[in-house]
C-alpha cells in the first residue's frame, strides 16, 4: 500500500477575492498574515466595535477600508466574502447579517455553539445562493487530502480504533475561560472531533467525563465515541495539561498516523500492523508551517466560490452541524456551560 500524492490547489489558479473582516482579533491576525503571505487573496475592509481597533488592524495589514460597524462592511459592494472571527457567541448574528447582505462567508470554528443555529445559517446561505463555510482549516491541509484518498480507496479495510489528543496548558488564554468566548471542548476539542468524523463518520453513542470549573467552563474531558461499524474513538482534550498532540487510527489492514501537531501542516504515515511495522511517510516540506496553514482554506474557498458552490465538498454543511452536535453532547455530559 502506497501513500498517494497530496492534492494542492495552486493559489494563483483561483480568483483573487476581496475580503472583509468582522472581528479583528488574534486569530484574524494569524489568518490574514498567512493568507497575504501564501495566496493572491486580498483584504480590503475590516470592522470592529472597539474604538481604534479596526484602524490598528488595517494599518498593520495594509487594508484600505475601515468600518465602525458591521452593517456598513457587509453593505460594501466591493467586498466578495466576509471572514467572521468574532466571539463564538456572536457568530450566528454576524453570519446572518452577512448572508442577508448577499455575502459569502467563512466563519471561524465552531461556526456556532448550537447545531440548530448552524442549520439556520446554512439554510439562509442556500436560500441567498452564497457560499457558507466553517473555517475547519484542517480539512484543506495537504496531509488531509492524502488521508481522504486513502479512505476513498477502500484499501485500509474497516476502521477499528482512533485515538486523538489535543492537550495544551492554555490557562493564560483568557478568552477560553469566559462564557461565549470558547471553552476547551468547543475551541480545542473540535479538532479531534472533526478528525474522528472524517475517518469514522458519525458516532452512534458518546460517553464523556471530565472536569468543569464552578463557573461552568470545562477544563478537561475524556470521550469514548462508538460507531455502528464497530469502530471506537478515544478523544482527550485539556486546557490545563500538556501532552503530545497526536492522532492515529487502526484499520483492518493498516495504521494511519498524523504528525504532531496533527491539526497543522505536518506529516502522515502508513504502517503495517506488525509488531515491527513497515511504514511509508509523507512529510510536509512546503515551508507553510504551523498556523500559516490557515491560508489553504482561503484558496479552497475561492475555488468553491468560482465554481458556484454553496458549501465545501470536504466539510459539508451536514458534517459541520453533526460535529457541533457531538461537541455539544460532550459538554452536556460533563456538565459544562461554555455559553
């Protein structure tokens, strides 16, 4: 069994969209910096309700237009797409605002806390005939395109057991510990949850335990997901402890492992199931490192928009909603109230 070549969309092969930004915080800085460095996408407008923040952001990234409110940004006729990176609790409002104005949207993950709100966003986008995507950037990384080809080939056989861990001491990140600003399962755990979905589908049952602060914000969780195929997934998420951020899945005929951290451009290996396995590796040597990998989703977004699509082929509306439903169930079972 061999590893296929990655499928990489040439950033110069897609239209150069004019983007507006709602919520110019830390993740927006990372996304814009990466996208400006590695693609032909253009950022022409930014809006913030915090006095001076839009101008500060615009100056840093050479963005020509600033807006004191979000309504004026989405009404700007020059803007093709809106990147929404406000607090999670505001995603629904801002997504619906942009859709109503006829703008295609890329919304930071998770797109909402509630699956019902995500369904409303996607229904509105389809009705308005605009592209709506959650910014699950891992789906667009080169190693993910290799993974999907392996899964589609059928050569791996039936899935058996997946383990994935996202554990990092993020106690200094204030946003994660405030209602509406994150939560460990929703902000960090969404990555292993989405990976399990990509490899195994939707769980038939979930059993979760964990620790929660008195204010309802979750610190750590351990989840066992079972699937109708007989496969299992063991997911560990912590905002207090730090462990290697690894992910592996055993299949009937082979084992797939993603390099650390598994959710950034890294590597993928395919191993036999022998005690001393034979293995073949693919290592990302593109130079697009760490969170610069956010740039890939911008290129794929432009590709989908040019093709007249209303959702991502590799992270559909239904998959997005199902991921949020799984995430919500885990927080519910451990007694967390992150919003």
